[in-house]
């Protein structure tokens, strides 16, 4: 941590500013204002991650709906090595377990106020379910189940991160207002 005349200040990070001490000189005030503004921009970018992961999932879903026709098929030797695909009932059971697990984890993070986000791993898991259904020749019957699960999970995750970031942005803007008031007070 840096020290401003004996008072610790925060490094630029994603941690909330809360009641950080106010700087005493105009130069320190301007530096703290720049750092807070940079954190606001960082939180604004982070709040949009969920939308990007949702778009990525919709792209994967479009490829799955077309039966992954743009990807080459496995050779017979690779299919022999992999063995028979799991049954669609087994995949559906795992999908249900995954949905509930993901929702419980997201709701837990929302409750505790944690800003963690696992959108990319959700896209990977959902793409895996598409692939398993595809290899078991049951994708047509189960496409909409995976699509609905993905949209639900990623929308909730996106909402959580967006609200978390908006709260941090609000705190940073309050800190900037405090800095501006302090600067005006010292001028006048």
C-alpha cells in the first residue's frame, strides 16, 4: 500500500473504496481521482462480460442446432477408441444436476455479495452437453433443454455481475464526489 502522509490508500483494484482516507495535497487528490475513475471504467467493462458470454453461448447453440456440420466427423478408429456414447437419459440426468448446481452457486454468490463470475466455464459445460447429445444422436430432442438451461444460467450470472459492478461503480463515484468536495473546500 502507498502511504499519503501516514494514511494508507488503496491500490487500483476491484475492491470497493468505501471510506478510504482523503488525500491532503492537490496532487494526491488528482492521483486518487484518476485511480477511482480508472476503477469505474474497469467495473463498467467487467459488467458487460456476461453479455459477451451469453453471445458466445448463442453462437455455440447455433452451431449445435445445425448439427455441428462445420466440424469434421470422427474417424471410425477414433469412435472405436472412445466407445459408445452415454445414453440420452444419463446425459439428461447430468444436465439437471448441473443446472441445479450452477443455480445454487450463482445464488450463493449473489447472497454473499461476491463478484466472482464463471461465465466462460458455463459456456464450456453447456457446449459439452451439446456435444454429448450430438454424439448420442439425441441432440434434436434435447437441444431446447440445453438452450433454456444456458440462457437461464448465463442470464442470472450476468445479472449478478452487473448488479455487483453497479454497486462498486456507485461507491467509486461517491468517493470521487468526496474528492471533488475536498478539492473545492481546500481552494475556497
